[in-house]
């Protein structure tokens, strides 16, 4: 696997830390909190309703596994799991994806502010390069998470 498609983007294998029969998980180029990752179906569909039952089951099984991983790996006490399904819900990449955000006490002044931040986090101008993580940083995080998945 050299790349996987994520909507209009091609994601390098180095940024993917989990692949199942029907899903994959990748690190985020602009995380809302440390450890904010995405879980996606392999088949690039825009809306959740377009997934077949097997894809939904695999996506949520993978999401559960990833949520457990990032909560532990990032020393969090909770996890926010969210899907922005359609443009009015804040979806900017036309490929179903689940946001998994490890959460800690006090990471936001108001707990629900995470949703406002999630809706705005990737709407910045592409030219603002300083806001995006480097490929090296993303590959290193994916490698750490991949290694954790292999450890019983």
C-alpha cells in the first residue's frame, strides 16, 4: 500500500497506522488536540448513509480499537468520537471519516468547545503552511501508534 485515497487527497502509507478489511486509520495533519486521528472506510463514499452494513460494522470496530489506543497512548481520560456527515455538519473532505480525539480534563475551557474547534480546524487557508504538521512528524506518530497496536 503506497497510498490510500481520502476524498480528494492521497495519503501516504507512512501516515496510516491501521488497516482492516474495509477501513483504515490515519494521523491528522492539523489535530485539534494531540492524538486527534481519523478512521475511514477504504471505499471513498461521501456520506455515512452510502456505507453498506459490513462497512459500518468494520468502521466502528476499527474506531473502537483506535479510540482505546489513543486514549491510552496520549494519557487521556476520555475520548470524543464524531462524524461530520455533510457540509452543513462541517464535513470538508468528501469521504466519510470518524474523528477520534483523546480528551483530558481542562483541554478546553468549555468541554463542548471541542465541537466548534472541530468544525473550524481544517478550514484555514492552505497557504498557512505553519498550521500543518510535517510529513515527518505525522509519519513518526503513525509509526508509534502502529507499534502500540502490535504490542499486546
